[in-house]
């Protein structure tokens, strides 16, 4: 398929994990791709696998409003417009709230919430001018942790819950401009950020007991639904928080009685 030929996509936090998986899929379907990470070196390390004629690297911190404006401006100068924004950049922190550092709380809110808001604000005028048949779109990477609680991650829960409800509200606001806003809610997905969990046998045993499909997600499992939501096939879908979680959220939380 070549659904995104001649279109332009920004994928924040795309030097690894889910973001890199999404960027690869958009590039494979013909899009110009803007890669982003806070680290220039991390961006450069993955940029080598992309076509330089259709790739822009803009390193920086999406939680800063001036950088959000800059990455969008550079994108428009380089490629002449913007069709899809994937707000993927995020951080995870856990632990007992009574022991939480102010810096950790600030990072969760600044990167996971403010970054999404700032990038969306900067992108809106250009997305409204998108020539994609389904219109410009924003896809936020939220989490199943945004629709329910985790015992050791209440602030992360708050940040992802904010992203999910921001998605709904912004969809209502931007619908008249032809811009769609949706979110994907992954469960545990293999990446450097989640290695401490996925490499721990006892923790993984507990996860598998709640995972109907019997495995954690790979980045490409998340990328496919993101591209669907950005495509013309989803042209009548907006304001949706789509769980891509292997069935985790199908449970009411009671024990797995099948053993």
C-alpha cells in the first residue's frame, strides 16, 4: 500500500519503540516523515534507515512551547505542509505517591500532557489545510493506563487520562475544520522504556495472566492502528480512544479463573 504518498507526518519521540515503529510504517507507505527525540544523537542513529529526501530530523523537547512551534515551522518549510501529527513522545514514572519527587511529577505532566497540547496547537492551522482525502489528523498515543488505574502509577494515570480526554474535546473543536483527532491506547509494549518490566519473569507472569492474547505488544502492533486512523478508511472516525491492548481492557478486573 502507498496510502500516504506525498503527505507529511510528524512523529514525536520517534528514535525508538512505538514512535520508531510508527515512523517506519509511514515511510514505507510513501510519507515524508519528521523524526524527533530530545537527543540529536538518537535521532541521527535511526535516520540512516530512512530516505533522506523524505526525512527531516528535528531534535528537541516537545514539552517546550517554543520547540513545538519550531518543529512544525521546520516541517512546513521543508515539505510545504503537514498532514498528520502523531503525539507519541512520553515518559513513564512509578512508585508510591508519598515518595514522588517534584521533578518526576513535572516530567509526567510536562511531556505527557503539555507536549501533546503544544504540538497540537502549533499544528492545527496546517492540518486544516491538508490535502489528504480524509483530512488532516492528530493521533495521540495515550495508554490503557489513561482509562483505568495502576497501583504504582497514579500520576502517570493522571497524565494519560488527560491525553484521552483532550482527544475527545479537541475532536469536537476541530471537526468543523475537517481535522480528525483520535488516540490509541496501548498496553505493555516492548521498548527500551519498558525493558525493566518485560525482562522481569515474575512481573511478566502477572501481565500474561491478564493478557488474553498471551503476549505483550510489539511496536508494529501499535503502528498499524495508527496508520489506519490517519488513513482515508477512517475518514468518519474522530474523538475515539482505541484500545490496542491484547484484550486487557476487556476484563472487569476480577481474577483469571481459567488458571
